[in-house]
């Protein structure tokens, strides 16, 4: 069976309504002109742009997801958005535990796991982010850190997407070597197997400075089932070029 890639765009804190409509209609138009086999496209705009994105992408086949969610389905949590609300809108996925949230919002592995469980309970697929810092990489702690993050933040017996994003590769233009990606993805796949029943929709994405120029090489690594794309997802042409690289493999 050929594998189905997932190319996900993490817009971060970018996206007015006008920007969202333009970018989503451009992506939809590119996909209509050139349908991609074996590739799912997903965009994750900020909460305020989700409705607009869903409306513009209706019937385009492009999926829409959130960038974070609360760990409770509802309640007295001012300013938060629950996975039930994301599902209600029409989202299919939600990113949890992105390194920017782990760093700036002090999210722990335990909280990330609760969020992933809440997402699953709401019928969403969580995209659980993990990855080492530069200091951890340089002191040969990468595999230990990855192992700890997987242990602590991934629910068992569940179909989830795991995104390996080395913190030092995010937004920096620096990417790990193919050997480094190969090593970490093999370790994640092995660990994920030990976590119990995992269906065919479980995936491991690579993220961190993915661009049209490096996408094919990264996506060709064993156990890389797609990409989580930040900066390059803010432009339809580069986002679509990455998806095309996946389709070409
Ligand atoms: P980047 O971001 O592609 O801009 O490096 C990736 C991410 O943070 O998900």
C-alpha cells in the first residue's frame, strides 16, 4: 500500500480574515488544477480565522485544524477554546504541544497528553509535537528527550499524529541532516508501536524549516509521513510545492 502523506500548514499568529480568504482560495485553486494523489492537505489558521478558512475551503478537499485546544470540553476557562468547539466548526485535526507553547506557555508533557486525549474524545486527530533544543542535541540527549516526550505526552492505544520538530530548526532555516531525521523518526516509530493499537491514519511528520527545496529529501526518509510547515505555509505556491514534492514520491 502506498502511504498517504499529510502536509499541514501551521500559520501561527498570522492571518486576518482577508489574508485567510486569499491564501485558502489560492490553495484550493492550485489543488483543483492539479489534484494530488496520496496527499492530504491541512491548514491550521488562528482560531479567529477558522470559520473563514472552513467556508473558503468548502468542498476543496483541504482540511482545517486548530493550533491548540483546552483539555476540558467546556467550562469556566476564560479565553480558551475546547476541542469540542473545534470539532463543531468542522475541524479534523488540532496541533498540541507545539514547542512555542511548551516554551512560552510553559506547557508540560502531562498537559499536552491531556489536551491530546480531549481532542481524541471530541473526535479530532491530535498532532502532538515533540523535539529537542539545540543544547539537548549538542549534548547527545536527543533520543532521551524524544523518548521522554513520547512517554509523557502521547496517549496509548490511540491514533494520533506525532510531529518531530527540532526546536533549533523551527523558523531558522536550519534543518537536521537526513541521517539525524532518519534516526529520530525510526526511534519514534518503534516507540509508537509499543503504545498499542495504531491504525493506518497514525502518522509521523517532520517539521522545522521545511521548504520546497528540501521537502522531497525530508519526505523520502523512512517513517516520515508528512510535514508540519510554518513559514512556507503562508504562501500558497510554496505550501503547494511541498505537497507536490510528497505526491511525487
Ligand atoms: P517553520 O515552522 O516551518 O517556519 O520552521 C514549523 C513549525 O513551527 O511548525
